[in-house]
């Protein structure tokens, strides 16, 4: 249907060609080419890598009609006339943004060049872009290297602790081994280094650090997989003698991990080991290989211990200057111990490594006692401190301790770290100047206490933030400064806890890959950043952790001391996460790789609960973790997740063409749905209409029932009213924990109560998101009431101030407040749904770099009108909900949308919006809008309270530091 133009306003003329708005508009073009969701990956082992691209155009409706992908070993062969390894030919597929390689088997350690050509409608001339990727070892039996280590006998231990304030503890940890091997090379030699460790490694070639990976090779269940990385080290080679050198540390392999006192460390091995192969190809094409074996020389050096939880100690008196360089005399060193050469568990890294992603300068530096200072970096983060020290006498010590918050006396509050010492130590040797920066540990902190430096300067102290390099892909903004800060807190929590695996928190003795935290936060995480490669790797950890009877666990990698048997909402992440990743990235391999485990999990629950109420085999059953309200009945939550997992497994089977499996799990999901209603839902007619109650009558009970579509339509409407009543009567406030909070705003919105979702965002008392903001939070807290003025800190046994689970509200900031979403039946943002919920805000905006291209939404109130700008990537369409009570007032680029305009069609109207379906391109809608009937937020004149005040909020630093990842991909 169409809306007639208002009197005196011209209708838009029928579109005969592209509407560009500017003569220099650029046509359809591919950009941001990826292989395996990564930019030019070096050393992959996927036999059929996925090659993908995004699209951009300044022209409306400039959509692709066909593509072609060519792959060759030489870039020049892509230009025609050369030998192609694989050529798709021209493929008519308007929706394609990726293809799986289907050519001849790829060889090992080979660089492949590829090009994508994309044809827009009406032209025979394609737009093209090229890239490359490189394979690693395609067969594990090609490895020649042995695992090597320093003599594991404890013959070289740290100095005994001294007495007094600065007494040190080596925590029973051994010094970090250093290993070296000299070899010769000629000018013009090409070099690739393939390297791994059971533990952590840092490699240097002729004194130069190789690569920028931190905490490599990353955490996996080393009983199943050990990752290796590939580096191009050609530029570091010398003509003549060269030295390959490495330092290895315990890391997750043999260091402290988790919180189980009976098995605090050495979960996989007793001491770290190193493995490397350096492949050299001379100018004449001849090759040679330098491998780790018993000819390597080894000792211990400066790093006296290094542990992820306890910290790191450097003793400069043990430094052997020049040990990484040619010409060093290593005759006093011992031969490396070579162990088994089993390479079957070696796999190429599937994701980008942890990197040092940004640096923060101090906001303040305060002397608290002679020689002791507290540094405030203004931001809770995961990383380390780099400290410049001058005039440190031989044997003198500098101690750096870390904490998230300060206590009432202005000193570090470390009780919530539990057994994690989080302490780094430097022991001097009399050098005039040293820059101390740990390399094999990381801490969760905002504050650092520095002891042993009489008067440090702010310029001498830097916080280095570490996290897995997931390219930032989205941003949110609005007129409410505290909501902007909330978004920044969510983003920093994500960065801090995406460290090789999605951890729960970065500070205490835990840092585990909890499945529930990851599944509730994933929708937010995937809007903020490109997490496809990151979760590709971690889902392999999830699969490795499965129990013999098919169960998913609660953490991955699986760890002794954490209950193996999966709990409802936790283990269900093995089903929920692959499905959401498929929807976001339109990569069916997320489902095909997971379907076996999905089926096994649902079958396991069904086998032990034939009555379809999930009461048996519930593991530790964490329920709605840390919910402040009345507990939701456990079997309500469990059975709801049982139904959801069955339904998503059925849908995954449908996508993959597994008809029989799909039908079976659809029937099971329907049966669980009926049983849920019969067992847990009651209804009765009252004077006010139908009254529905879900057992327990809690917010979370209604949320899981509504979010997972467990109620018949007639009951769902009444249940949504009851949910709203419970939220309103509580404050309005949420009384939910980790599981419920992720569902609250979307469910309220879906049932017409976006006003309540906004009210929750405006709330500033406990429980709320604003309360922590007004008391110094720069990341999301684990508890709604981690600290309050009346009670102080909650029990330190479970009180993190950097925990992303409650940050799952970030999804609704994008989808609800800004209105950037995709339709329920869409994948890969093929069909967008742009539906802003302004609430009392004056403006909001969001952008997201999707697999199709850039999606952007901006809306702003302009007096009694609203302006809405939308950018839709090529190959996509969007249903744009223009918020207005006056359909006749809608204009697009100043004109009334015409029924003959092939780019804009009115498809629905209601009392509060008009829906336009638009093709790709940029649009500018305006319309009359009802006046604001609610306050825009908390009173702006009242400054936020702060338990830990800072001169700087996290917002500006975030935008400056992390803009690179997004902007590099934007055409």
C-alpha cells in the first residue's frame, strides 16, 4: 500500500535509474576480503577454506547479480593467460558473499592468491578485488621437529624470599627456560617459522621479536589440540650466522588455572616445552629446515617465574646479554631435552591471537607511603603495566600489584582476587635505566600499586591492554551520556574477557570459558566485533570438552575441578552459540560442525528425562545465576532450555538438509512445549481478562517462556502482561540473573513494552545498570550490588568488577534503541529490520560492519519531527519502521515516497509507525513525531557519585584506540 502525498508536496517520480544524491557516486565494489573469517591468514590448515567479501556502493539498488572467484599460486595468473588452480566461473547468485574453496587439494606451506569479481545488474564489467592466504601443514606427519625443554629437574630455583614488607613468593614455580640454536643462511632466503609450545612462548630471530602474538599459542585442551602459529621471518634473516631463540613459560599448560585448591595448576603437564620448524628457501629454490631437537642449547635466564594468575618476576642479575644474537658463547649451557615427536594434536590457529591492542596513560599517581604509589589508569582492563625505572641498585626490588578497585582507605582492594597474587616483580642489577614489561602473564586491573620506586613520574607508567584481536565492527551512540558510558563499559568488558577463550573475568583465580556467560553475551559481542574466527576456535574447545555420553560441559576448555556435567543454560550454549553465529555470519559450517554435538546433547537430556520435564542430569544447576529476586523454579528454567535446544537443533538440521533429523527434533520441541504448558502454566478468567501464571511467578520464568515461544498465542499475551506487572512492581527493576537479564529488554520490546525497557535503562538504584556507573564502574560488574554505600563490598569469594554477562543489554542498545536489527528469518543481514525505539532520547545511532557490508542507522528528534537515516548494504533489503502517528507526514529525501518507486515500498502502517521496504542504498526519512512524554534520563545537573573517581571516562579512549579495526575495513 502507499500513502497519498499531502497537499502541495510533490510525490517522488518513478525511479528510472539509480538515485545517488551525488555525481561522483561509486558503483558496486567488493572489499574486506577474508579467508576463514580472517584477513590474509598465514598458515591455515582448513582443506576447503571459506573465501568471503563484503560489498559497498553509493548507488541505490546497485546489487550484485553474479560473482566469480579465481585462485592461483601466482598473483599474475589471476590476470588471465596463466594457470589457475581453481575458477568458479561466473555464478548467478545475487545473495552470495562467500564461497568454499572446491579446487584441487591445497599443498602445504603454500601461498595462494585469489580474486573475487562481482557483476552489478546491467553491465558486463565486474568490480574486482584480490587477496591471498597461505597454508600451513596440511598433514601432521610432515612435521620433523621434536618437543624440547630445559632439564625439568628443579636444579635452578629462585632466590629464597626475604623477610619484611617486600618478601617474595615464587609460588613453587620454576624459572622460565631459554633456548637457542644457531644456523647459517644466505642473502635472498625466504623464511617461514612454524612454532608452538606446551605453555607459552616468545621467539626472537637475531634479537628481533617474531610477530606480535601475546600468550601464544593460546589456550586449548592440550589433550585434544595444540595450536601452532606461522610467521614470515624473511626480513629478519642475516647473511651468514643467525640465531633462533625462545623463552617459554608455564601458561595454561603447567601454571595455575582455575580455583580448585586440590588441582590449582599443572593441569596438562609439569613443565613447558617448545616446538619449532624454520623452513628456508634459497634464491636458487633449494630448501632446508631448522627444527627443534637435542642440538639446541638451553639455560634459565631473567624470568625467574611467570604465571597467568600469580604474576611474573624478572631478575636482571640473571641476564645473559646477547644470548639471542649471533656470536654468543653458549658452551656453558646444557643440551635441550628432546621428548616425543607426536604431532597428531598440532593444528593451525583458527583465530587471530591475543595482541597488545592499546595503551592507557595514568589519570593520577598518588603517594600512599614512602616509596609506594597508587596509579589510576581510569579504566578497568585486562593486561599488564609497562614501567620505566632508573637507578635501580643491584638486588633492589620493584613490586607492582594490581586491583580493580580501592578500599575505603585508598589502598588496593585485592580480597576478590582470591588466590591470584597478580604481582609482578623486577630485581635490579645496577643498570641506569630499564623498561620492565611482563610477557607471560596478564591481570585484570584499573589500579596498580608500585613499590620500590621513590618518585615515579606519570610518563614512566603505561597500562597495556591485551585481548584477542577481534576486529571492532560496531558502535553505538545516543544523547544520554550515561548510556554511552554503559556501552563503553560493555565494550571494555568484552575486550577484557576475550583472551584466547571467552572468560568470565580477568582478575581472580578463575578466568574460565564459562558457556552460559558466552551464550547470553554473544548477541552483544557479535554486534560490537567480528567474532567469527574467535568463536570458530572456541567452539572446537567446546566440542573437545564433551563428555563420553554426549554432554556439553560448563566450561571449555574442560578443566579438572569444575563440574563436568553440563547445567541448564550453560551446556545449552553448545546449541545456542552455533545457531546464532550462523544467523550473524551466514556460514553453515558453524552448524555442520556442531550438529552431531547438538543432537547428542538433546538426546542425552531426553534419554534421562523421558517425561520431558528436565529434572535429572542437570549437573550443578546454577539456575538464573546471581538473581537478586525470588528464585525461579529450577525445572522451569531447565525445561525451557530443553525445548529451546530441541527447537534450534531442528532448525539447524533443516538448514543442512537433514530432513529426518529436523522432523524428529521439531516433534520433540513441540512435545516439550506442550508439556511445559501443562506442567508449569495455569490460567483463569478474571474480571480484568485472562490471568496467566508461570510456576514460581518470577520475571525469569516468564522471560524464558516467552523468549523461547513456549506458550500458545492466547496465553503469551497474558503472560507478557504479567511480566510487565512484575517488572513495574519491582521498581520498575529487573530481579534476574545471568540468564534472565539477556532476555528482558528484547522480550518486553517484542510484546509492546519498549517503554519498560527504557525505564530499566533509566533506573539508577540497585539493581540497575546506572548504579555501578554512578559509583565508578568502567566495566560491567558480576553482581548488581558488588558494592553499595550501605554494605560496602559483597563477599569477595564471588565479586568481580569486570564480568560481561550482565552487559548483554548491549544487544538492545543496538537493536532496540538505535533500531539496527535483522528480520527473524534472515541470515547474514540479508533482510534488515530498522525499528528505532526512541523512548525519551533525543538521538541515537549505530553502525555494524556485517558480512554483507556496512549497516548504519541514525535518528534524531528535530522539534516535533524525527529524522531517520539508514544505510543498507548491496544485496540486502530493509524494512524501515518510521516512528510516527501521522503516516501522511513521512518524507524521504524531502519527497513523498511514490508507489512507482522501485526502491521504496510502503508495506504496513500502524498507530505509531509506517513500514517502508527499501532496497540497498542510503535513505533519509523524516516524519511528524509525538512529543517526548518521558524524561530523557537521570537529571543531568547531578554529577555521578564515584567510589573511585577518575579524570577520564572510557569513551574517548575507546574510540581513539579501537577505531583502526573498523576503519581499515570500510571502503
